[in-house]
C-alpha cells in the first residue's frame, strides 16, 4: 500500500527528535516537576503513561483520565507538546477532549488488529498525529497493518516506535531489538519516521546510551526515553528510568551520522559495495545448491520411509557450526540463527517432496 505520510512533529529538524518523560504519570506534582526540568532540554514531546497495560492484575495500571488534566497543565506551564498511550475508543475520546497533541499505540495493542481498528475508527475525521509501537512479537506485517489501518482512516501524520520484541529465555535485553525488522520497515516506507524506544528495549538504565547510539548509527529519526525525577522509587518500570540530568548527558553524548546516501559524497564506497553484491550473489547460489542436496536427501527418505527430522544430525550441524563460528569474527547467535533458518528451509523442501503423490 502506497502511503504519503507527514511529519508527526510538525516541522523538519536535524536529527534526532526527542521524546521523554516518565513511564507513568503518578501525581500532578511529579508530572509537572519532570516537565519543567525537561523544558530546558529542547525535547520535542513530553510522554507519560496514563493507562498502563500490565502483564498481571493487581499492579499499578495508571491513574486514568485524571492524569490527562496534569498533561494539559504541562502544556500550559511549559509550552511542551504532550503524548500518551491509547488502547481503545474511550482512551481516544478522553485524549481528544483534553487536547493531547500526539497519541501512541502500545505494543500490546498493535498486536490486536481489532483494537487498532477501533482506534482508527475513533479517529476518522480527526487531524492528530499517531505513533505506532511494534507489536510484542516479531511480526512486521502486523506493524505495517496497524499503520495502514490508521492511514485508511485519514490519519497521515504517523510515526513508528521501535521498542523491541519479546523473546523466550534469558537475553541481554528486556525486549530484543531485532534491528532487521525496523530496518525492513524503513526500506519499504522511506518517508516513515522511526523512533527508537531504548527504555523498553533495555529494561535497565546502564545500556540506554548504547542502544540509543546504535539507533542513531542506523539512521533512526529519534529516541523515546523514560525520564523520572526519582527513578528508583517510580511506580512502574523503575529499573529502566533515568533522571533528567542523566538523560541530558545521554542526548549530548550521541554521535549523529550523515543521513544522506553515501554514494553521493563517497563514491569510493561503490567499489566495496560491488564486491558485497558479488558475494551476496554467491551466497544465494551456494544456498540454492545446498537445497538441491536437501531435496536429494528428501527423495531418499521418502523411498525408505524415513522421517524428515533427524535430531542427532541436527545437533551435529549446530555443534559444528558453533565450533567454526569461534574461529571467525561471527557471533554465535548469528551463526545459530543462520543455520536454524537454513535447516527450516531444508525441512520445507523435504516436506514438499514427501507430500507429493508418486
């Protein structure tokens, strides 16, 4: 779907766009105190959660519509634009009534097309910017679908927020960044503004700067960071919030790279890129040859009534690949994911052979 998107922030500026504020609006005094400290930092949007979708009942789920009055006071006293999360039609109506400048749709809502459609229907005929967080699972189509639903409702000021993806098992992050997904989103929609939510990716404050810098290196348009005047005593997500002072230092430390196509100013890169193109073609040829061999194995298994999955052989492949990875500059996680993808493609080819009638 072709979309002609407008800037959520109202005016073009040199990167990065900055969104900051507490995870949750807790008290009026807290919301205003943080806003007044951030006012001096030239942020583009002040964020605060009013309704908080929590995994389990009984935890703090936000102050509700009362907090919208506090955000309106932020606008009156500081001149900052404000944004909060909405998950249904009631939230939208309340935000419009209280003159909230920008809405965002959270990851737990993006994953549900019915909920996104309800929000889109509530916004028909309304000229308000909306930011869409990636769904909790690594599903690019769902993310794009959410954006398209809003666009079909007449919303043209749309941005995407990359907050990482849930994953099983222990990782270094609260939500794995899985950078290739927002990169692919940007490839398909070059005009779409993409903001990196480093707080929800990290889940802890010590690596916030690292993730924000990666986002800048990848030409993201800005960052969204949770800032609190007393982070350790925050009512939600305390471990990932930082003080306004620390946030200012983080933003000032970011290195902003050139965003234009390097071929324009650095023509010497074209030779290196040409070599990469040749190697990519060779990789595809090798993988194609490997699949042909997998098909031969599939024919043998069919002829001898052997099951496709052979756990012993699969473990052998994984162990060998990890041993070889240690001798290269490739990470174990990359090699593991690569061979799992290749193995799955081999299974698909063999399954097709076994399912054919002779």
